[in-house]
C-alpha cells in the first residue's frame, strides 16, 4: 500500500498522491463491502429462520410443530441479533470517515424515521384491535405493515445515498408486503421466510461478487 510521507520528507508526486488516494478508497470500499455482506447475511438468517419458526407454530410439518413460546423466542432473538450486528458493524465501518453537518442531519433524521414509523405501526395496529380486528387479521396485518415500512425506508435510503441494491430490496419488500396476505395465515409467514431470506442472502452474494470485482480491478 502507498505510504503517506512523514513530516520533512519530500512531497508526493502526482502519481504517488493518486496511488495513496486509490489505496484509501479501496480500504473504505472493502470495509463497507465486508460489513454489508455480514449485515445482509444476518438479516437473511433472521428472515428465513425467524418467520419459519412462526410458521411452524401453526402449520408445522406433519407431526412437528414448534411450541408458541419457542417460535416467538427464536423470532425475537434472531431479529434482535440482526439489529445488533447491523448497529455494531455500521458504527465500525464509519470510523475514521469525516462527515459534514448536512450528512449528519440526514443520517439522524433517517434513523429517527425508523423509530417513528415502527411506533406508528404499533399505534395503528392497537387502534384496529380496539375496533374489532381479529387475531387472524392481526397475523396478516402486522408482518405486512412492518415489511411495508422497511421497504419504503429502503427506497428512501436508495434515493438519499444512491445505492442501487437498496432500490431492488425496497421494491421486493413492498411487493412482498402487499402480496403475502393473499396466501392467508399461517402461509403468509412461510412466504415472508422464503422471499425475505432469499432477498437478503442474494444481496450478500451480490455484495461479495461486487467486492471481488473491485479487488480484481485494483
């Protein structure tokens, strides 16, 4: 890797300065690429195994059915783990990268929007339950509503940071949210498991291939 000269050394030539810049860009790209692969793989496991565990509570496979407490525990643990992995790797990947006030404001508003949106879904769902929504309809409403929010937030992220993969992820999640309910309960959970898991594992594979291509060009 190109080295930055210490104080008192001769200044870098234009070619050497470009080499240093290219090295730093590759370091940042590799750091983000590695984080994205792990994050999307973690969410792939959460969606596939988490929703599959809920489906197994009601549908089961022949004589195998998960207890309700175990199914929801697996779901909660996997999604909580994916959130922690995303937060930790997101913080680590951003270390050493300077940000201006505009970028900081955008990131803060975007992060708060996630919390506000989820709380809004909870409040709306509670209102529907108060006015007669049955447990069966709630099993259709909540996963689709949350997935719809995630898809919209992904599209917003794609528009803000110009990330093509987020456009694909957001569009797929919105279609999934709109269509899963037509399969009824509990099959809708199986649809979320298969489509959501395939989506995030696909993003992890695409990120790995993209990083390999960048390294090859480097």
